C-alpha cells in the first residue's frame, strides 16, 4: 500500500507546523522544497536540524528533496553549473535525512535536442552513486518535458537506474484540459515512475486554476484504485498549489517556495488532505466491494 505525504512548504515555511498537520491527518512522509524562507540550495545546517527534530517529533519520514535542479535555461552555463552544484548539496542533504529522492527537471523549453539534454545528466548520475540517492525528473508546463509522456521519453534517453521520474497527474492539465492523467498517462509511465505528486486543476474562463484535490479534472479515485491493484508501495505527496483566499501567480507556480508562496497554504492543504483520505477510502471500497 502506498504512503501519503506532503511537500511541506505548501503548508508552511515552519517545518514543525507542516509536520504536525501531516501527522494529524495520517500523512507520514515529508518532502522538502523550502524551509524558513530558504530554497533547497540554501537550506542551512540549522534548518536541517529543525527538519530532523520535527520529523522525529511527529513520526514523519523525509522521503525527498524537491530541488529546482535544471529548472533553468540550457544555454546558460552559470545556471547549469549552479544546478549541478545544487544537486550535490541536495543529494548530501537527502542522504543525511535518510531520503532517497532528489527531484530535477528538463530545462526551460528552447528546442535543444533530447540527446544533448540527456548527456548533461552524466554528472548527476555520478553524484547519485556517491550519495546513494536517485534523481527523479518531473515534467512541468515550462519545460521541454511538459507532459508525462515526454518526461518518460527523456528518462529513457538518459537510460540510467539512477534517474527515473515523478508522476504528477495534475501537471498535464496546465498544458491542456484534454489531458488524461488516468488512465492514459499513468499506464504509459508507471514502469519508470518512482514517486507521485498530486494537485488538482479545474478550468475557469479557459484558464487552469488550482482547486481542492477531488474537485478538479483528474480521476483520483481511479488512479488510487489502480495504484493499489498494481502494488505501488511508494509515496503520494500533496503539492496543493491551491489557496482558498488567493491565487498563486504564474511566477510562483514556475518557482514555488518562500514565505509568499506558503501564505494561505495551511487551510487549503488541510482541506485537500481530508479529501484525499476520503478518496483513498473510496478506492479501497471499490477493490473490496
């Protein structure tokens, strides 16, 4: 059976607040993206100590570092070097926290061919070996890999046991409302997806907006049922991307993190956590019924 968790800065920049809310609703896994206003590349030793303390206090396990590695322009050598150095920092932090995964991306879309992009992952693979972690490519509307299928093709081009992918059923709906996260995307990537993020998306006036999980376009009950039947034992992490009294800006969606991003996230995340637990029980009912 899969485990439920949260990307902590969707709740709060205060790691203890995030861990406490996760534990309250039976979510046992944490993913770190920004803490105390600092992103993954800039998390301090003091921040790290707070993360460990909060995880231990509330019985949570840190499972991933949600880094911005390669969420940059491929042609910008300084940004590439910053990402590679940032990956090592995140891999070391993951190893220290007992986490297995470091999230990465496939560069802002500029038409660079896949083979050339895949070759850049050579140093990342060596760092994965050094620190005993795995890099997970996430697809994103701004990237070359903006759909699950494209991310899967990119991961297969890299062709390494140290590089797999994040499946995010909500992300494809930022590209088109006609996305079929389940069953189509799921069936095409489940062999190389090692980790799952979930958010929910609806369309208002032709524009994608974040909503409470269960209120939007993805068929989450169907997906949860499939994951149970397929024996998925990894994590499903809430990446809320929804605020009850405000809306995240395009820039915040592209570069999430920090105090402004987390503002209003607590209540919205709790709504989604309650809903996710209900949807999971509905999926169990389908299997047992």
